[in-house]
C-alpha cells in the first residue's frame, strides 16, 4: 500500500510538471505507454486498460493511451531486448523478463518491485478436449498413447509452452521415474504433437478453429475462455499434477526514464493489485493474487474434472498437486537445463530441427 501511494504521489507530481526534464510529458493532455504482453492476456488487458484509464485521469487529470502488443512470451521478450520500446512488460514468466533485464533495460531485482514476486495473478495448466472426451484423456500418461494427438506451443518462443513442459515433467517425476525415463516420456509426448505454434493463442486457434488434435495443453484461463466462447463444444480435464504459473510484470527502466513515463508505468502495474483489477483478473479466469478475492472464484473442494464453466463463476480447481518454479531450482537453472540451445528440449524434439 505504501509503495502504491508513493506511486500515485509521483504521478501527481508528474502531472504538475515537477520532474526535471519531463515538463512536456506533464503538460500534455494525454500520456502514452506501451504494454508488451503474451498471447492469452488480450481480453484481460483490453478490459483492464479501460479501468486504468479512468483511474489515472481521476488521480492526475491527465488522459492515458495504452498500446498493447501480444505474442509468444519468449518472442516478445527478445523483441523488447532487441529494441522494441515497452514501458511495461507483462509476460508469462520471470525467466522471459530476465532476458530483458540481462540486456540492461530492466534493473535487477524486478521481482521485488511489486507484491507477490511481481505476479499480480497466477494460473495453472489443464487439458482442453472435445465434447465427450472421445479419447478418454485423464492424465499426462494418456498423452503418450499412439492414438492421441497433442497441441501445445513451442517452448523456444512461448512462455505457456514452458509451463506445459514443466507440468508434464513434474507429473512423471512424481511417478518415481528416473530423469532418463522422464526424458524418454517427454520425447514420446512431443512426438505426438501435431503443431508447435509460436504462442499459446496460436495453439488455441489450431485446436479450436482448425480442428486439429485430440487435446490442447493450455493455460487454465485460456481453456475456460475457449469454453465460454464455444459453449458445449469442449471440456476441461484437470490432470492429477500441474504447475503454479506465475506471469510476471515489470517496468522497463531504460525506456520509462528516456520517455519520462515512469510514474504512469509504475501506477499501471501497481493498480493491477487493486480490488477492482483483482476481480477483473478473476472474471477473466486468472487466479487473483489477493486470496480473499480469489476465494470468490474457487470451485468446491474435490471437483477434479470440469465439464462446463460453472454458472456461479466459481471455477478454480483446488485439488490438483502443483509444483512452483522453486521445485525446479528457479528459472536460470530451468532454462539452462531444459530450454537453452542443446538443452533437453532440443534433444527430445530433434525431428523438427
């Protein structure tokens, strides 16, 4: 709360032109910021931007224009690191923002800049199957069957794909498998993948609009959105093990200091933790960081398989075993071991190299 109030005070100071060298921004009727995000947040930020525009004008008297950019999280991170101007980044995982930080654009320690490790909402990974679940897919080992075709994005470009991969790895690890056996299982799983799209939304399009695959490995929020848009056509299957996905947000320090947009950029991310924004996150099928608000969206304990979007809006499944990234040693270790050039993913997906 103290940090947020400080940001609002800073915003007011900016609006009055008290920051040296930023008078033109403070005097402008409208300030502009760019939010570079990942694929499945399109609907969330479309709604949130409207909410924030009203909030900023009420606090400062200044209008704000927000430009959105969406794509595979890993690809988006590389674009920003290579010069795409972004005032804020709201990406699928901490590791992608670290890519930008390593380029010198974001100061170290970005996960401590905002509450909850700078993750204002979370998600997890589920399966989306077609009506009636024709292949009777129940858990990760079903994705190894020769009669099952899988849709998931490319971990080289998609943050969601990395979460998918880690959720599967965690499941097989929990079965007591050796790393060698897990690697073989992952190879079999990816042999069953029909298309590796560059981002999660592309994979959803492949599964929903193009009709390819028996199962889509998906963000929880993306799966529920698909069911909402195509009622009665799909079902969500919750595997017995998954992973706690923590999309991370950060101010791009070099850009906001050059563009004199730090005050509005910081408040843009701070306001994601407001009650209004947290409820909006839940309504868009993300798990709010505020646990009191999150509980408004929980389904009943013991509900393991969801066949429709609950009419009462309570949808979060709570009885699945979930690992967090610390289980795997943190993102530096994960990227080096699994996703770097020559890492495990490269060895299991040789057929597309």
